C-alpha cells in the first residue's frame, strides 16, 4: 500500500481533518491534500513526525511493511536519511549498483576484522 493511502487511512482512523493534521505538522491543509493526492511527498522530518504522532513505523507509512507497530527503538539518524534520500532518486539500474557496492564494502570491512 502506498504512502498517500496509509496517510489518509490513519488520518481518518484518528478522526482528523486535513486541517487538523496540517496544524499538528505546522503545515497548510493544502499540503496534506497534496500528500494524499500524490502531488507532493513529505520531507523526512515530517515523515518522522507523522510516524511518531500515529505511533507507527516509517516503514509502515511508506508501505514497506504491513506491520503498523513501530520498531522498538526506531531511530533514523542523519546518515540513514541522507542515504535514503539519495536512494529514492536513483533509477533501478543504479539501485542495483548501489546494492552491489554496499555488499562489497561490507565484504571489505569484514576482511579487516
């Protein structure tokens, strides 16, 4: 399930209007409307605020998992957010290259242990 659907479901479950949710996030109601209609996506900071407010994981909001429970101790540090931001901008060919390079770095790291 995609982010825009999850967001709307959660908002309605909590009986919030788009304006209510916008106030919580410090945005205009049109921003929430744009999220729900797929015209825009939230920043990582807003995504984290949403996950904390609705008490779900970022993975759930993004549709990576169907488990709505937050991961114990889930913390997205700046490095992870930066890498994820880059990852989202890559086409599939470059995603595959990134995975291979990450596997190589892990292999190289394990050799030096």
